[in-house]
C-alpha cells in the first residue's frame, strides 16, 4: 500500500486562530487526531507529514518519531546550515556560469540546533544558483537515505507539496478570507461554511466531472462555467423544473455532469 501523505497546512486550514500565537500552535493535536483516524482504517500504512518550515518544531518532530510517523519539513536557513553547503554553493555557481542555466547540487548531513532540538536529525541541503544569485534551501526528514536519496527527497517528495497547497488555497476562491465580523466564533462559522463548500466542489470534480474538460478545473472556473448561470424555475406539486437558457454554452457538459452524478453510488 502506498504511503499516506498529507500537507502540514491542511492541519490548520479550517480552524481560525488568534494572531498572537505561534504559527504551528495546535498542529500536534490535529496531527494526533488525524493519524488516529487513518490508523483505524489502515493500521499498517506508512504516514508521511510534509510541510514548510513553519511546522518545524521540536514537539512535532518528537511526536512523529515516537509514533512511527515520518516527516519531511522545511528548515529555515541560518549561517550554520549555509556553512554546511559552502562547497556545493560554489559548485552550483560555477555550473551556472558555465551553462547559463539554473544549477542545483544536493548534500545531506546530520544537524542539531543549539537549543531547541533534543537530538541530531537528517537534513538535506539544496545549493542552487539562479539568475538572481544563490538560493539555498533545507529540509529535515526522518526518512532514511537508502529509501530517499537527497535529490529525490527534495524534488520529488518535498516539492510536490506545492500542488497540495494549491488545492488548499482554492478555499480563497470560496470566500474563506471573508472573516470580517467582530467575533472569532462568527468568523469561524464562515470558515466552516467555506470548508464545506470546498468539500462539495471536490466531490463534484470527483463524481460529476470525471472525464470532462473541467475535471481538474479550479473552483472559480466551476462556479463561472457550470454553476453560475440564468435559468427559469417552475415548482409544481411533484417536480421542480429548471429551464436553462438556449444560449447557455455548456449545456452538453451540464447534461453529462448531471447524468454522472445520478449514476454515482449513494455512499461515496
């Protein structure tokens, strides 16, 4: 069974919090809840947590290690980390000067912070040189090098979180940023509504739009092309009649989606 991978940002994307706390506050508790539910269904599946440096906290790393949960998290750069890849940065710069193309060199090493980490951990450094200059980046991981070499870990596993974040950011298209009331609870309700709307849109893509031109369309596109149109509604005792305008350009797509939704299993 393939590993179960989820993005760190998804731990907190539906929960509104005050701004005077750490960005990762509450992530461990959410992780415990989610991992518990996953393991009830698939007790042997490998779980990998992937996120940016905002989630790289000793408490979260230690909890993952104590509960057989793997992780690959961004690590904020500092002078000690950059010193570890000095030779690789020079090598990437020389390659860029030779080819005129972006150059990357990877190195892995053991690293421990001076105060916050309880132990040394595997870190992968990316020494990159671009047109704008040096661009070093670092990730910390529990995954062994025999399973994930440095380049593959960074480029294939860690960087793939970008697409998952795009899906999370789609909630902005469903007004998740409309938190303008004066009370935290009412703003939280708005965020819940946005999250439910996103789940419905995702179900629409999965069940109704499969095999169509809009199968991977973003929420805004679906709203404008499939859901936001003029129609005449007539309600009788037994039926509700929806008459679409003859000039509606996506009539065939609408019929196809309607048919696929009707054919979908009741439990999905």
